[in-house]
C-alpha cells in the first residue's frame, strides 16, 4: 500500500465493486460489466487490481495481469471529477512498482490511438511505442497503440 496524505493505493476487494463501477462509468463510454471485474477478482489467478482511495472514496483503479516476468495493464481509470490532478500518474506509478515487486521485468498496455492525454502520461513514465493493433476496440473499431516499458 502507498499512502500520501489522505490518499492511498491498495488491493481491490469484491466489496469495492460498487465504487469501482462509478469510476468505470465516468471514464468509459462502454464500461465493463460488474461480472467481468468479479471474474477477474475471483477466478483469474494472474489478475491483480488496485484501487486509489482519497478520503475513503475510491477515485481510481488499475488492473494488471502478471504472468512470469511480464505484466499487462488491462485497464486504468480515474473518476472524471479527479482528472488533471496527477492522480492517474500516482496510480500508474504504484502499479508499475507493484508489477516489479511481483517479478515483472516489463509491462505493456494498449491505448486508443486518439487518447493522446493517456499516451503522454505513459511516455512520461517511460513507456515506448511498440506497434498498432488494428481495429482493436469493438465499439468503434479504433486502432490501439501498444506501449511497453522495462521495469
């Protein structure tokens, strides 16, 4: 767990799902269904989900899979009311540290090619462009930029 003032990052539990869904719905036009999070938390032994709490309210989360010495960020979101306050950078920095502690030597993610704000954050934290996944997003067939960083 990381603590900074009245905020901290910790592992997500099933009891966090209602608040995580508020973040999910504020962040994405096509949010995950709660059942997907439940499956990740209960069934997927490679999945690890972190929540970012501020004054006892969940304002962000990050999911990652750690398999052998590689990690993949599955999703990361900060509630719309808390963007532009470096909360996403704090959360992602912690997720990178967590992945390294879990034995990962590199981590990757996909981001919409149109999401330059997120891409700039990832580059700030050392991520590099790795390629394009054509028609990756099912809602509008937008391409995804694959990014990665060595830990």
